[in-house]
C-alpha cells in the first residue's frame, strides 16, 4: 500500500509541537513498518537532514508557496502523482478537494470554540489569527470526508464528537502522543554546563513555555510568579522559552510589576535536544494552560524528574494523572500557592518526581506509531474489498 504523509514544516529549523509529533510518527513508522511504501511530502528548508530515506520511505521535497496553496493545490497533486492510496495530514488541516482517502490528525479544535474566542479577546499574533480563520473554514469540510480522524486525547475526542455531532462515530479515534527517549534526567555536569551557558540559565529557576497564544496563560503565570517573589523573597528566577522581550514588557506593565524583568530569563528558541538539560536543572515546571488537547511538555518534564504544576482543565488531568500538582489556571493565587508548596515541601517534591517518571514512561512514540499503522492497514483492507 502507498501511503502519503504530510510533513510540510518538518525541515524548518524552529519546530514546534505538531511538527515534533509528525517527526516522531515518521521515525517510528520507519522502525516498525517495512511492508508499506511511504511518501513524505515536506516543504524545502534548511534542516533537511532531520529525516533520512529508507527503502520504503521516500522524501518528496515539495514547493508550492504559501501554506494554503501548498496544502490545497501542491500536496494533493503530488500525492496523486505518487499513486498514494492514503494521505495522512498531520497538522489540523487537509486538502478539501482530493479523491485520495484522507486520514487527518486533529490535535484540537480550539480555534472552532466560542470559549477560545473569549480567551483571545482580540489578542494573539496576526499569523495565529490567520491560521485559526483558515482552519475554521477548512475543517468542517474535512471532517465530513475523512476516512479516519485521529486526535490526541479522550477529552479532545469528546470535544470533536460533540462539536461535529460525531459521538460514537467509528471514524473518530484517540491516539496518545509519546515522550521522546532523550527526555530523561541529565546528570552529566559538562552537558548541564554547556546548556546553562548557551541559554544563560540562572542557578535556580522555574521553567515556563509561555508564548503569545492566550491559552498558554502567560499573563496569569507572570502574575503568580510576581506574587511568589513578593510572598517568599526567593531568588528563584523564571526562565521562559522563545518569548519576545517587548511582549514581555507589555505584560509586566499590565500586571503592575515591571521590576520583574530583572528576574526573568528569555532563552530564545531552544533546540529540542537541549530541553532535557534545562528541565533537569529547574526547580519545577509550570504548565498552567487554560486549554490543551494533550500536553507533551509536562510529560517531557516528568520524564526528566521535574515536579510539574498543571491545570484542572481540558486534557491535562487525563494526561498528568496523579503525577502533577493540579491547579485552577484562572486563579493566579492558586498557581502561586502551588509554587510555594513544592519549594517548601521536600516530601511533595520527591513524590511528584517519582510519580512523574512512572507516568511519562506510559506514553511512547512507538505505541503511537503502532496505533496509526493499524489505522492505515484497516483502511487499506477496506480499500481492497471495495476494489473487488
């Protein structure tokens, strides 16, 4: 069977969540499937050694312009020319007009929800706003025609089922994400020092993956950290990944604590392979999002032996289990209290660390790829029957 996989952004240098999921899917399919033939459709970019071809995996570097044009025109044409019998689109959208049976990974439908519009309140970057508008236009059409819709948690499966009237529809299934094998406690002092120097890490810090998407709760987290500093007088800094200095300055004005700028370290973009050494050196990991479909970073932190604070909303309790300190993300005082509890209670830190390592080990990319391969084979078997 010939299977096409969309990986449009995999060769870009700065890869993010959905890119890493697609990358791990492909890498693990290469390990477990030598029978089917794969065509990986990827837009040319600088990080083009991240994947290598194998006898049954072919990389198709596909130009095609701006993302909607690439996806709606160039991708289905290339998949048709390659003779693909299945096309798996991995990142929340897909071509509307194609006769090739579609498998679509809907990581979430946050952009479809009125509650998210209230959270946004006109904020977010222009790129984010355009992307959300594009998905709102495309996804209802894609959902109707897809052979299989994969999402990443049972919470999100229920949200999609309710939103599109698909509760109980066999086309909709949940397949958990995994944790990459390099996420583990980093004890090598030379590696810790290398990463510390590269990103100018302080001796003691909390780690937070904030960005401009309002669902990440950056403003609430900064307010909670401000209160933590005021209440404890602690010298623990806050390290934030890939955040703009001007945007941070605006938020600090909004929360009324510009002095906090001296306690915050902005790392810029962090290479994925450097993340374990950052997790391993932090006091705790903050993941108090307002809405997530899964939450890979909190599992990465757990795998590195770090206490995690996360939210009681959406998928996060499902993924975290009892291995994180659960808070109300809409209450910055709740986040502050959790910070203080972990810092002041060694027994709690040890308990969260032990449970976190066990919890993270329950999620693997190999298991995810095996589940997705079973979906491909199921569709292939039905295609065979329909052709007789």
